[in-house]
C-alpha cells in the first residue's frame, strides 16, 4: 500500500513529543554556546597576538558554535511550526490537484520533468551555467514533455530563503555580505553558511525519523507547482525527478509521496547525485544514476551513507538494486562541478543527451 496523508499525520503525532524535546535541547545548547563565546574570545586574545589571526579564530568559533547550530535549529523549528498549524502556505493534498480552468484545452503533457538543484541553490533563479543547462534540456525535450524548473528545493514553503517570513532578514544580510562585503573571509563564510543550511536539509531528508516529514512537505510543494503547470492526474502523465548533487537525495525522498499524492508513475534521474538510499523506492518506475569517473563528492556519498555499500545486503538501497530498478550511466572524465562538471560547456551536452536517452529507454520499456 502507498504512503498516505493519514499515515504521515500519524507519524507526526508519534513524534510530536520528540519534536518538543529536541527543540528544548537545541535551544539550551545555543544558550550555553552563547555564554561560552565571550570566554573563548578572551582566550584567543591571550593566545594569539596577531589581530588578523584572532579575528579568523573568532570567526571560525562563531561559525561552528553558533551560526550552523542556529541554522539547524531553525530548520527543525520551522517544520514543527508548519505541522502544528502555525504557518500557512500549502493546502491539503485533496485541494492541490483540482481542475484548473486556465489549462483546459491545452496540449496534453506526457511527462513533467522536475529539476531539483544542488546545495549551491540560494533562490529560485539558477546561476548562469545551470540556466544554460536547463535551457538546452528544454529545447531538446520532446514536444509532449514539460520542464518544471525554478523550484526552491531547500525550503518547504513556496518562497525563497530571502522571502521566508521567519528568517528573511538573516538571509538577505547574508546574501549581501556574500556579494559585497570588503573582507574576503566574510564573503567565504557567508557563502559556506548558505550551503550549510542546504546540507542540513539534505541530512534531515535522509534521516529515518524526521526525513519522512521533511520529504512530505517538499512533495506537497512540488504538487502545488505541478497544479500551476496544468498537471491533471486523469491525463495519465508521468513525473520525472531530475536531481543534481544533493537534489538527488531530495528527489528520492519525495518520489513515493508524489506517487501517492498524484497517482501517477514516478521516475528518478540523478547526475552527480549525493544520496542516502534510505527512502521507499520499491514503487518507483526506475532510478538512473548519471555519474562521472572523476567525481569525488558523489563517491564520498557511498561512504557517508553505509546503506549503499554491498556489505549491508538488506538495506533499502541494496534491495532496490537487486530488484533491477537501478541503472548507472557513466561519463568518463566528468567531475562534480567547475570546468569539468556537468554544467560546463565540455560536458553539458553529453549529460543532457544521457538524460534524454534514459527517457526514451523507459518510454520504450513502457
């Protein structure tokens, strides 16, 4: 049986006490960290005579002791607030796919290809290289395929980080520092912190306890966007989740929920994907991994998530592999990013070609 909304709600009720306890513990940890910062600063001032080294040390201490934990706390608290009904923005599943008069009489879409970006994503607008990749993919897709892009993969409400009602002031300041601060170290710190927020979201998605809640929230958000694009489950369209890097984890996390909500087959394609394999993938139509031979980040994912190693044959990932649902497409020489990454001019066309080949293969297989 598929995962349903009542099943998710029951999970929420079972974990509600754990949520409250976790929030209390994390808040206490931050208070302790704040109290200890002044003492750490005084110690650094005594031990380090050069002012620049002292500033760097203090910055690193603040980064690890305060900013990253606060980011994680906000991720947890915001989800808790959503499930407690304190926030609004996403309706119930039954309301998401009601017929939209704007789209009646339009061309039937056989497949919706939904792009989920990596941890570098800051807002719905993608960097130039990613935009060029998506534009080429859009141009080469069949006429009855539609590309769904510009989704904020790492927020569960339909807004960007800079528009989030609870933390917009923080992220906007951080984005400003990243682009305009005269100190290069502060620019680097701001950029790393943005990515740290997204890494935390990937970690939550892979967690066996709270991942289902996070993934269900993102599935609702994607469904809302599909409704805006004219998706109608009665037309028999299919969904293809295309995830880059950490977007591969998010794709696998939402796949079974989208299948249950939308009542259509769901297929996953990742390139340079970093993922746990902890999710329910048995009812997914197919999982395709496009990997580069020089991609250390994606290779590290197999170590970070031991369930993908063959040493654990009864893990969810290995069971799916034995069922023949997983296939690999290898691109020689491709790295995770940069001038040899999937968005570079050197490999962009080949990655798009592999994605299109997979779509044609699954179409022929039925």
